[in-house]
């Protein structure tokens, strides 16, 4: 038995939050009866209708790792008609990105129709690490490095840097290439981190989430996650 809103979301109709709104507004029927209580549970034998249309309960889970190109939206669809990460995945399932990368940020992003896994990866208590490579303006001095290693307060919350190293310094162009690992999910957090020490980010790419690495995937390429990888991600739940 599973909660009705979860079943609707995993069937690819809409998000869990929107499913809750549909239930509250009387738009959902189970076995012909209108359901308005969010605690309602259903099983695979129940007939579920949303807006008078029966939903497909074939909820096979899919998991993808995409190397997101620059200039692509981390969303299911875009009101301005721009390309989204979902457009790159060849599937008939309703998948969605876990978290987001900025429009101009490249690299690893996970897409799935597994709401439970998405919640594990995004919940702060599970402390899921993310590794980035950032090209920044300027050359870091000792004070900059110490501040990054000790953590910096952004919007009144400390950003803890788990790992940090300088990959390259270009004195002529006055730029640096930095790799860092953080346990954070806030929007624009890496850009805000470097902006706070007066070294704006020129280019940013995410290369790793927990045990997953972008590896040799070219920009725009994707692959399915293995069962072993999915189990490792599930093991992150505290």
C-alpha cells in the first residue's frame, strides 16, 4: 500500500506536491469514489482516475546520468521553449532532474522517476557530496584558501568545503582552475562562494555526485545507472 499522491507522481502525471493539490480539489477518484484525504493509501489493484482519466500504474523505475551541456534548462519543460535536460533522454517515462544546474553550468545531473531516491539525494540530512571544477577570475592567496577550507557563510549559513585543490593557475590571463567538493544544494552556491572572496566564476562544471562521476561522457551524452549504483545512492539515507 502506498500513499495516493506518491502513486500519482510516480505514474508520471505530475509532481507529488501538485498531486496533493489535485486530491484536495476533488480531482482524483479511486475505484469511482472521489478522494480528498491526503492520507489515503492504494495498491496495484485500485483503479485511479485523475481529471477523469485513468492512470497507468506501470511504474518501472528509470535512472539516468546526463552530462548537461551549457545553455540547457534543468527542468522538465521550459515556458520559453528552450531545451531542457529531459529532451536529451530517450524514454517514454515521465522523468525529471534531481536538483538543478544553472543554465550556463555544465556537468553531471541525475534524472529519474523515482521520487524516493530524489528525496534522498536532495535532503540536507543525508549530506550528499557534490564535486565541481570552477574556472575563476584571479589567483587565490593564502587568506582566500584558508577561508574556503574553513567554510564561508553565505546567506547566514556556513558552506562547508569538504575538499579543495588548485588544479591550474594562469598568471598571464589571471585565472585559476579549482576543484572543490561541498555538501550543499542551494542555488548558485558555488558562484556565491567564490564571489564572496572576490573571485567570480567564469565557467563551472559538476563532475561528481556522491559515488557517481561524469567520466568520459561527452556533453549531451547520457547513460543509465547500474543497479549497484542505485543501491549505493539509496545507502546514503541516514
